């Protein structure tokens, strides 16, 4: 069965993009799956899954590592992604005592990770704090799981932390202030517009979850707030023919890859005209032959990341993607 699966995978990838594409994507497949570990949960008597940071410091189930991997799992193995999400929700929902170690989680935002491989024992104050980044990621992740699985049964048990994280976003938007985001390797970036976009998309994702629970009134209010924050965002980040890296940094720019999740979830807080303006700006960068790694992540360096570049490309038209 495994050999048949391998053959089908390579054949389908070859049809989609040729032999080099198939080779690259088969390596991607092995790396993404190889970074996870399924374990038996003796309390629930069913599996859980964890992800390891395999190219950095070995953190367990880092939320902003699971997030860029999640489209892979949503497409191929959404139930496995649910098993990966559950340990984070148990930790955030103060459910660790049943597993032999009580770790009270008292932060108003989502956790960054669970510990260092292979022990999940991280205290909240020891987290690498990324409040808006991880809160947005978790709300988006749960909304994407609901959309893909069509099952809201897990929402009741998780609702308290999800609601807390949404309230945190409301209290912080439209300006995240001086917070870390997943691009922390680039250095500090206060008033980060792309981070704020994640918070806004995350808030609208939570509105969808409220609707899934039958609370149409809350869903309407949350969507209205998300749209209002997006309008404030567009005014604060506007820099003529594009939107800034930071609200307070004229002349700067960045890929707004967090819009990817608005498209995946079928949301609309950010108007198409806003997205189209930034996409046109990125297209101008594709003709710069000095940029060997493609369109940079932002204006601070020539660095690019494959995952988020693909997210950005997926936001635009088919021609822009190609």
C-alpha cells in the first residue's frame, strides 16, 4: 500500500508540474510528515500528534510552524491536523493535570509551543510570547478544521480559550504595538501591518465559529468589527501604491501573506481592491534580477520564505500565481 501511494503521489505531481516539480514536492511531503509524531493518549484512549521544529531548537508543536504546514494537512489529512491541534487546546484549557503535571495556563493569548522535544512541560511565563500571531493562528486553524471537517462537535470543549483569544484581538487591534511575529528572525517590527492583518483575519475566523455554534448575532457583530479594523488598517498602512511593513514606516513594504487565510476561509474583511494594490506592487519586484530568491519577505532584506511566498502568490490571480 505504501509503495502504491508513493507511485500515485509522484505520478500526480508529475502531471501537475513535471519531473522536477514531482521530485521537489515528494521531498516536501516527506519533510512535513517526518516532522510529526503520533503517540497514544492513554487517558482518551486514542492518538494524539505532535510536530517538532526540525531546523531550529526542537520546540514541540510550535503554533506558527503548524500554521504554515496546515494547508498540507487540511488537503490530505485533516483529521491528523485535528489530533495535532488537540494537545495545544488541552494545554490552553488547563487540562494538563490529568496527564500527571498541572501547568496552569493563565495568559489571555494563545500559546507559542508546548515544550522542547520530547517533553511538553512549558510554563506560560516561559513561552516565546507572540500574542497576536498565535491567537490569530489558532482561531484560523480551528476555523479551517471546522470548514474542512464540517463538524463543530469539538468547539464546545474549546470555546472558553477561543473566546478569550478573540477578546484579546479585539482589545489589541488594529495596532499590535511592539509584538513578536513569526518573522522574528528579521528583527523587531513594531506596528507590523501583516501581523495586524492576521489578527483581523483571525477575528473574522472566530465570527465564523460563532455562526457554526448558532450565534448569528455574535457572528454579525464580530464580522462588523473585523471589517472596521480592516478599514482602519488600510488607512494606517497606506503608502501610495502599496501598504507598509509597519504603520509608522513610510517607504517600507512587506508581503501580506496572512491574507491567504481570508481566501481559504471565504472571508471578506479586506476588500479585493486593497489586496489587488499590494499584489500589483509585488509583481513589480519579480522583474528584479538581483533578487535571486524571489520576492523578499519585506523591505528589510532580500530574504524570502517559500511557505509564505506561496501563501502570497495564492492570494492573487492565476496569472500572478504563475
